[in-house]
């Protein structure tokens, strides 16, 4: 196995997220938008300041007891303002843009936490939330845990033969929607020391039968979505019923991995642990 996939994932791409524009230690009614941001607030021990969260914020389980202002990409200004926040912490992908514009004009501090991948980006994300909450020192413990997990991943590099992994987002009507480059799935696959089997496309795209065959994944990776959307979770039999997938080493060998979606793709404080678990699932704990 070459060191390149692991090294590229863990190097942080020589990038660090900028700190938030403001720090609000006095904020006592915080709304978190985005599963990773909410997880970080809990990891910092600042959960008592939360008054609401968005639908994607399902971990830790106690977060689900908070009022839900809606899906982060389909927010309404009325729903957000109804919980009377005095600070909004949001991931970059929150929307729609017109709602975000209204919220920013409402006079409530609105801090966008930059997306981050790789070592530098993940650590910077934790530090950005801590800075916005006015508790920069609280980032030390979760950052240390994340760093230890990233170091453990780096120590695994080169010990196994690289395996090709295809992340399938959905399988509907026999059409494979898979992850190319520059997305959360590609990031976690590379962090786990594997290679994304789907090359030459960005984001999540439907694949032709020829593209599936050419990808020839050793492993198929999917996510558990929970009871509400369990109908989107394809079974092994359903994978095998797709002719192009049936010919792949992954389906022939039953090498299908399923992990909780937020844990796998959230790119929050649990990402190091998730990548270690994925590595063990791909390589059999080697």
C-alpha cells in the first residue's frame, strides 16, 4: 500500500479554517445548525447553552430533545427566529441563501463555521466553534482526542494492500448514485487508508453500468439512515440484483460495509474514530 492516500487525507491540505469574526462568551441561547457543529458544542461541554438544533443534529442522542428548526438546507427564517437565539452557529451548507440573508439582517450574531477536511481542517473546525462560544480553552481536550486518533491512522499506513472502496449513496431503480471526489465520502475513504474506486467525477453522481464495472470496487460502503428513511437502504440482495454491481469483487465476496450516516460523513469530532472503525471494517482490523 502506498502512503499517498493516507498522507493526502491527513495532511490537512495545508489549509486551516479562519476563526469566526466574533466571540460570544455571554451567549446563552445558542442555535446550532449542522450535525458536526452540534457535536462539537457537546464535545466542548457547552451543551447547556443550546436552545435548538437542526434536523441533521442527531448526535449525541440527547440533542434530539432540543427543538428542531428544520432541515439545514431548507430553513425558514420564522422557524429559526421562533426559538429566540442570541447566537447562531452554522455549517457553510445551510440555506437557502435568502433565509440566511434574512437571519444575518435580523441583528442576531450569525457565525459560519468553515467546512474542513483533513487534519488541519477538522481541528480548525473545533477551534472555530470554541472561539465563537468564547471558550477557546475548551477545544484542547477534543482536539487532543482527535489528534491521537489521526496519529493512530497514520501509524496504520503501509501495513496493508490498498483496497478500492465505492460509496453508494442510493440505489434506486437499479441506478447507482456514488461518490466521486471532493465530498465527505471521498474524504473518509482516504482517511481510512483506502482508495475511492470512483475517479474522474466530483460530488455524488449516477454511474453508468460501464463506470460501475470499470470501478471494480473491492468493498462497497453505504450508510444506515435510520427508520425514517430505511427504504433508501439497499440490501445485499438488491445490490446483487444490479447486473453491473453483481460482477464486482465487492458484491461477489459480500464485502459490504454499512455505518451510521452522521458518524461516517459528519466530519465532526468523531471523524478520527469513524475513520479508524472504517479502516478496521475494510481491512479486517489489521
